[in-house]
C-alpha cells in the first residue's frame, strides 16, 4: 500500500469538508477499499473514515419504510431488519462472510457499485432512495453502470431508505470463491407491481428486468418467464461463467425467486 | 505517523503507526503477538480473525488507526491467566481440530464469536459461519466436531463424516 493520512470524521459536515481535497477518499468498512489499496490500484493522500459518524449509524423504521444509515454494517442490517424487511436481512446476512459483514457497510457497497455486489440489487429492486449529504437520489437514477453511480466527487451516501414491499426475496447464485453473486435476483412485490433487479450478470452493473416485471404482473408463475430471454451480448463473461451462461442464469434465478414467493 | 491506543487482551497498549499499517501488522510487529496469522492477505482465508469490540473481523483488512480506542482480543488472550485453555481451545485439542495449525487461531476466534452469538449452533450453522475461514489440511470435519463439543452439544458419530 502507498501511505496516506487517516482522518476520522465526527460528523457528515466534517467528512464533506475533509473530502473537498480531490485526492481524499472516503473509507467505509474498507472491505473493498483496503484490498484495492493493497493492490496499489488507488493512491489517495487522505482516507476519511465514515464509520464513526453517529448520524450515519443504525436502522430506523417509519411508515412502511426502513432507513439504514450509510455506515451501518451488513451484520447490523441483517440483525435489525429481520422482522421488518426479512428479504433485505437475508441478503445482508449472505454478503461475504461473518467477519466481512462485521466491517463492510451499506453506504460503501452502494458507493462502489460493484457489478456483482448484493446491495445494488436490493436498492434497485426495492425502488430505494439513496440519501446523500446534499440530495436524495432514486435508485432508478443512481446506478449508472459498472462501478459508476450518480454520486459527485466527495458526495457521501448518508442513508438508504427502503420502502418495505408486501413480499420480497433475493436469490443468489453464489460464486463460491469470492462469495459475490455470479447472478443474483431481487424480486419484490409492491401494491403497484413487481420489481426485478439483477446483479452479477451485466457489464452495465445492476439492472431492472422490466420484461419479467410485466410478465409477472399478468401471470405470477415461474412458467410465465419461460419465453423470455436475456440477450447474452451485454452479459459478463469470465472464467466463472460465459455470457450465455449468465444470461440463462438470470431467468433461472428469477424463476426461483417467483417460486420462493408463491 | 499517528499514535494509537487500544486494549489488547485486557492490557492497554499504544504505538506509533503509519496510516497504512494494518491491524494485523500492529499486532504482530509492534506487539509481537504473532499468534494472529496472515494467510492470504486478501481477506479470504480468515487466519487473521481477531475480535474488535467483540466482533470477529479480519485483521488484514482493517487499519490499525481504525482500531484506535477499541478493545481487541486475539488468540493469545483466549486462555486463562494460569494457562487453562478456553472451552473452544480445549475442544479443538480434544477433537483434533487441527493438523498444521496455521488456520487454527482464526478458526478458534471465529468459533468463539459464533458461540457468543449462537450458543447452540447446528452443524449446518457452524459450517456456514466458517465460510470465511479456510483450512487446507483437515477438510473441516474435526473443526466442526470441536465446535459442536464446545457448545456443550452431543457430537453425533456421523457428524461431519
């Protein structure tokens, strides 16, 4: 690792001020950033730690929504949403391994937007709102491609607000070495319809499979998806699975999600 | 350089570290607590698992400065003052839950964290919890048996066979 200065922000305002320096970098739980720094793929002059900011910690439930502070760990989300939003709890409890879940944060995951991460599927599949230090961004506008988001330089995810669906499930085909999703599908049923969000599959990162949403609105059965096909062109192809394999898995995992909700 | 202070295995310790100093480096190189191992250095293998404020973490993927002001427990702190092994350590010995021993510190720390969270885990829950701890010798069977035994549950003859 190249060396850097470390600064622990005490408040969001504090962190925003420290991140004005263009070579400063926000640090959540570090479960992606620290390995990245070890590989010398980044060279910030200052790391600004967000995990000690009280206003960014914890889970609150109000009016059919679950709001999670950006610096809340996966373990805490898993524990504290178990009754209010079980599908989100299960997703958080399946990220990485227990030690990773004790450090990694939801804000860090969403700011990084790894194309195989789990949280982007939950946020997009729930139509969540990404709350930052200066605005609120709808999940549909937030994810802008592999490792790309609507966040500006130095903008911080302070919280994420999930409207709680009538029912939901996350089906993850795990890549056993990395424990990321080879393909993961988040399916949620709201009063106004279904949302299907797919992670792990596309070169453009997480996406909504709107054809499946429409088909399920008409006929909520796994077989209703039999004639739908994802084109392999934009799928990720690597040593773990070809483009065609991932395209196939998207439908299979979506069908499993439907079965899980029936 | 920054000065960090933390409680490690019940003792207050301080040291000067760079921003980039990992917690595991601080433990091993500054404090000479070399029981915490570095296996992969990529947060895959779990040989470096320690507890920070009671939670199992991978000490290779946490900065020493992030641990400033915390309470850290390592494998060296698991036994009693008089050398009596902890329940988990004793069970690893009794059930031969190790071969080369390299992964053992992390296994013991993860197992101890699991039993605090879930005092009577099933075999499946134990295996799931150990997802982030890799052992290249034993194939995990005796480790799982040891943890079942440490939880005070019967170790079925067929367990983990």
